[in-house]
C-alpha cells in the first residue's frame, strides 16, 4: 500500500514537471507598478462589469458607451432613443 502511495505521489510530481516544461502559463501584460492592465467598465443597461478590452463600444447621442453584449447595446439604444 505504501509503495502505491509513493508511486502516485511521484507520478503527480512528474506530471507537474512535464506540464510546466511543455505547457507554460500564458503571459500577463502588466503595467509599470506590476498591476494587470485591464480596466473594468459597467454596462449602463444591465449594470454588469466587463473588461474594457472585451466590451462592445457604441456611440449613442454623441457619447460613447461600453456594453457587455450587442443585445444590451440595442436595448439601451432603443430605450434611450424613445
């Protein structure tokens, strides 16, 4: 039984080493102070927060808004225009 546990532990350690060598983590872009560069913006329609780089941007009435999806943008535009 102890041999089996030792084998399992060694197999797990070997797996982690192989994974670290062949599949390195993705690089994260960091700012000058070391913080991650991405700002969260709030959707004005559903109040959901989304990363600024992934937000759907629409200009409505001369003002630019950031939305979580095209559906929220359309709903907001129809209500704002009415």
